[in-house]
C-alpha cells in the first residue's frame, strides 16, 4: 500500500480513538462548587470575552482569581478568546459573565471537545506526520508504525479528550520547533518553540535543551563570524515573539509582574496532591513540607534540578546534533518533573512526549517508559471517571507496541543500548545475566502496575491510610522515573557519535 | 483441481486486527444507541421473566418479539448472564431502562458474540489463494480480514446502533447447510435461502447418494422442529408468523432503503408535481404528502400504481430466478455460489417489501470474499460498499456521532481502495471515471445534507428532504452494482481450475 494511504489510516485511527474517548466524562463533571479543569477552560473563555485585557490576570470584582483564575501565559488567553467568540455565536449562555458558572450541557460538551479536536488536527497531527516522515529511521513501514504509536499514545488522548486540556497545542508547537531545528530552519524552530512557551509555561522544562542546542550550533559555526550573526538572529526572533505575545501587557509595569506571579505561584508550596516526584515521595518518610522553610524548599528544588540537567545540557552544548538534542529533551523534562516546584502529575506528559520521538532505536524500553508514565496518572483518571477508556487505550497501546515490535524484526540496535549496562556491570558483577534481569524487571513492573490498577479501583483502602493507593502508585512510578533519568543520562553521556547518516544537520 | 495453498505460520496479524477492532468497539460502548437497544433489553426481560407460551403474545412494550424462535432462545441464554450485571434490566415493565451496567452488558454481549464471527473469517481466509513471499499488506487474506472485521457497516450497525449481525454472519459464511439455522434465527436470511437451497440441491442431492439428501433433509427438519417446536405444540404458529412478517408496515421503511422502490417513489412524486404544474391533475384529488413523513405507515402512490406485498414478492422472484437458473445449470463451484448468493441478497434488497437499509450488509459482506479474488468483482465491491455504507449514515443522526461515522467511513473506504488497488496492480484502474465521479459526488451530498441544509429555511417545512436525496442518490449506485453483478454472472465462463471452498 502506498505511503499516503497508510499515513491517512493512522491519522483516522488516531482521530477515531480521540473522539471515542471524548464521549466519556471530563474533569469535575457534575461536581459543584469548583468542578474541574473543564470548567476552568470554560471560565477563561468567559473572562477573556467579557473583560478588558488589563483585567484578565487581576483580582477584581468581576474576576475572582480564586475561582480558576488564569494561570497560563497570554497565548492561552488569546486562544480562549477565539473559542469564546465561536461559543457566543452558538449559544451566548455559555460565556455569560458570572451567570455561566458551572454551566454543563451536552451541546456545550460537544463544543468544547470539538475545539480540542480542531487544534489537534491543525497543529499536533501534521507535526507528528512530518516528524515521522522526515526524522524516523527505518523503512516506510517502520515510519508508519512509529506514527501510529505516537498518535495512539493514551496519555495525551486521555488528558486532552478525557480530563480536558489543550496539551496538544503546546506539545504540537514544541514539535514544530524540533522539526524546524532538525530541518535546519533555526529561526522557524525558535519561533515555534517560543510560541509553545507562551502557551504553557511548562515548556520551560525544555527550554534549556533548545538553548544549548542552538548555542552549541552557533559556537560550532564560529562565534566571531557566521555564528554570531546566527545567534543574533535567533535572539531577535525570540525577543520579538515574546514582545508580540505580551504586547497588551507591556503598557503598565504592574501587568507583566502580575502575570508572572500567576504563572509561577511560589506561594503554593513544594507540591500539591499526589505526584510521582521526589518531594511527594520523600514526604512520605520525612515531612519536608513542614520541616523546611519556604525559601529552603525553593533553593533545594532549584539546586537539585540544576544538578540533574547540567550534565546533559553541557554534553549537548559540546555536541549539538539531533540525537543528543532529543535525549537532552527527555532528560531535562524528567529532571524538572522530579525536582521542580509545584509540579502537576500531568507534566509527565512532556517527558513521555519526547520519549516517543526517540524513535525505534529504543523501542521496547520506550514503550515501557511510556506505559509507566501513563500509569502514574491512574489516580487522576479514576477520579474523573475515565476508568474504561484508561483500560481500553492502555491495553490497546501495550498490545500494539508488542505486536509491532515482534512484527518489525527488532535489530541489534537494542543490543547496543544493552551494551552500555553491560560495560558498567561487567566490571563489578561479571556473572550477571543482564538481558534476563531486564526481561524480569519489565514483566514484574507490568504485573505490579496491573495489580495496583486493580486494587485502586476495586478495593477499599484501610481507614488509617485513605490515600494508600494513590500514594503507592506515585511511589512506584517515582522509582521507575528515577531509574529512567539515570538510564537516559547514561545513554546521552556515554554515547559515541551515532554512525547513521545525519539527515539534515548543519 | 488445484488445492488451496496452505497459510503461512505467522498468524499474529490476524489477532492484531481482531484485538484492534475489539478495542475500538470497547471505546464505543458509551456512544449513542438507538431504540434497538431497548428492543433487545425488552427481549432479555421477557424471555427471562415469562413462560415460553407468552413470548410471542407479550405486548407491554411496543417492541414485541419479531425474530424467529432460535433468537429468542439466544436472548434467553444471555439473560442468565445478565443477572450478574443488573437484575433490574430483566424486569419487563422497566421500559427504557439503561443503567451503566445494562449498557456495559449489552455492548459486551455483541463484542463477545463477534468472536464467533472472527472464527468464521479466519476459516474463510484459509480458502484464499496465497502468493508466497508477498508482503503482509498485499496479502489477500490480510485484505479480506480487514474488509470483514473492520467493515464500516457492521461497526456502526452492531456496535453503535446496536444489533447482533456479526455473530449471525458467522453462521452464514461458514456453515453452508445451516441456512436453516439462519432462517430460525433471523428471517431476513430468507433473502438468501433460495441460493442456498438451489445450490445444495444441485450440488449434493442429485449428484451424490440419497444418503446426503436424507441427511440434509433431516437436519433441516429437525432444526426447524427444535426451534419452532414449542410454539407449534402450543398452537401459536400463526401468531409467530404474523409477528415475523408484519405486512401492515408499508412499502418503505421510515427512511427509504436505497432500492427500486425509492426510485419508484421519487418518480411518482415528480410526476405528481409535474402533473399539478401542467394542470393535468387536480391537487385536491391527490393523497396528502405522507410518503416523505418519517412514520412507518401504509400510503398510496399518487400517479403511478400502488405496490402491494404480492407484487414485490413477484418482482423479487423474477429478479433472482435467472441467477438461480444459471447456477442450477452450471454451478461454478464456490465462486458461482457466492455470486448467486450476493445477487439473491441484492435482488431481495432491491425489490423487497419494507426493506431496512441495514440489509445492504447482507450483500456487501459476501461480496468482500469475491472482491479479493477477481478484478471485476473488486470494482463492483467498491461501488456497492461505498454507496451502501454511505446509505447507512442516517442511522446515526446525532451530532456526537458525526465525526465517528465520517472517520470510520473514510478509514474503511481508504483501506479498501488502497488495498484492492495494490492487490490488482496490473490491469489498469478498478473504477472507471464515471464511477469515480459518482462516488466523489457523495462528498458534496454529505456536506449539503448534514451541514448546509439544516441551516436553511426549508429544514422546517421539508425536514425529510436530505433523507430522500440520500436514498435516491444511493439507489442509483446500488442498482448499477446489481446490473453489473448480473452481467458478470451471466457472462462468466467456467474457470478451468476450480478452487474448492469448504
């Protein structure tokens, strides 16, 4: 079959699963007074449509910041404004100031879901297709298989079409950024990434790799001549994009400060809810949230984050090629997720997202990683009533990846990665049968995750520990993530220059 | 004779396709379900709670039992499992009861019953001619599995609208002599009974020993006996038959199936409008425009003669007689039988009384088997399947299901087009330009009916105009496919090597 038909079949399968998942419940459905993320997005449409720009981020009588105040950068606000205009055309009640709080109806749900689908088709899916077409190794069948796996990744589907968010916009824009950089269009890539950053501040998790990659490239071109001009052009692009996005807020110095205050709520503490990162897991043993002062917490998290991203960033700076770039993205997002301040469990999507783009070389591990990332969101999904789609999409994804793995004749590249561990362990534990251990680890983790999923849903936790199961899920996921970040750092740092022909590096 | 080549050992792609489609069906559990859902719930309830003597007399709900007895027994069996999900669904007065557990159980029952269909498809693939060394996507068995397991019509009729067709198709495809079983499960299979009957008689009964005739006869009679037995003993046979064949229901269903009578209706309407315009007819003498109403009722034609059930029966028999005669005269092995089967199904669809648009699946599914084998059939299949599947669109009329039906339709169409094109690479295009234009015309039709028309003023005064347009446009395509099929049956000669199908 021709490529175009195979790719269109992948896209259609992806779209069908997305829309089928959207039939199910959303976050905060039928739960007054606060509801959930769905109501937050609706509320932002109401606020941006009815209030002038300078009031969006401020606490006024018309804009109560305690009820889902805007806490994403301006591009999200503009997007909500556009959606609000469409909503007004369809049914003005949806964005009535104050009166539309907690508005829920079948047609409104359809409208909101349609907005997600629309941006997905516009931004995310074309980026994925182009990425698989240009930057995946292997035969066209392998490219199509990669595209299918990426499009069917349950994490993004369930968060965007179930829980309700617009992650596909920021992730899609970031992917356009990677595409641009990969094709050698640095300015376009920087523009796209800056837009992504202005859509969700979580993209800061990835900004360091982008910065190091571009800086490294410019240095390689010679900082005194071409490199310098290139650097200047990139910096100008970034600054102009920022200026354009923040223009309405630059008239008054109080505005940008307030926006930043909303974006980075340092007042809210080290973490909220159960999240699979270091602080939450550490909190189970020692109550660091109460033990240390706010400033110490901030400093500690900053220091550890820096510690974990510095090696990979420096390596990228010295060797700015696409493979290192992708690895650095994964490492950076994992480090931020594990050690940063006020992290939400959905942020693991960023790390997962870049994992999918590491391509076939690490296939089995990748699928495993992706699965674990997804599993860590189980408590959130159960709370939203999304158990059925969770089970179906995760099983489908698992079987699909296992089938494609066996069907597409895994090459010895797997062994190359394995060789890394072997080099390390051979020195101290020469008798170890490494591949068997890894297989056992894989199956053990799967069983543990299945058991936890089952118990979270069907069993009642003991009265003394009402949060037992979410905490167990978080801790199990955290241990896996710690292992992953060490693994990926090792891969990036010990990796010799890849032998394959670099497609469009310059 | 050349034996069919053995299948390669690696069968994992089959399970991948089967699992994949099952997962998709699970995701669609929460989609819209039609009144057929309540119909089946009602049957679960009444077979569970009432004694057998009451089954065909029960009328608390408007959805009375109107399938043959074996299906009633099937529902009875299901009801014992339903106890574990939600006992309330088995209470007859609980009309329109649709708790989450009920929805889950009913949907799962269709999904699980489809496993039987998967088995039949797997067996079918064994009979196909395989070229060794072909890549997976170009294998006829892979394409056939895709065309059958992921059939758009089955997906939306069984798993959204709600019915049990897949499971029944198992029996149709696999067991030749179980046409009787089918007749006892769903009398729509009367459409294809003549084909089975004639073929069986011709091939087995007069060429081999009388023992076969006796065996077949025994099987037929005993199956009918077991299934209808209790009702005959209770003297309820007339009541059962009246429930199964409700001739009071009118020439066409609420939404006209795209058959000859749709064209007949539109011609009648056109003549009456022209007649009034040119003062040839008196508008007061014409019956009210009830044909375009959405209710199931009897109506009269204005200009052309009205059609009675007997007339449709005669037309149907006339349409399928040449085909039956052909295979009696020269049974062309399995292919000839299948072709005749498709023609019988299509003929009954074209000329039958009160045909449901879902009946087009009875012709499309067997035609898939022929499509992976010959180029001409592939072309006819593409015409019939795209048109037939599009004609199913009005079944899912909710806004929520609109993207699903468009995506799935595109998925199936692209898959069938691309895979059949790859299979029959040599020998030119599968469809000629006229056919391509007709099929492309479905896109503006969909845009007009689904997006543009609801925004116009006519939506209030002529609400059924889009439905009429759809059925008439599709009727043209279906009629064309019927003619081409007949043409290929009557002009094909015996193949020199007969591939035996089980």
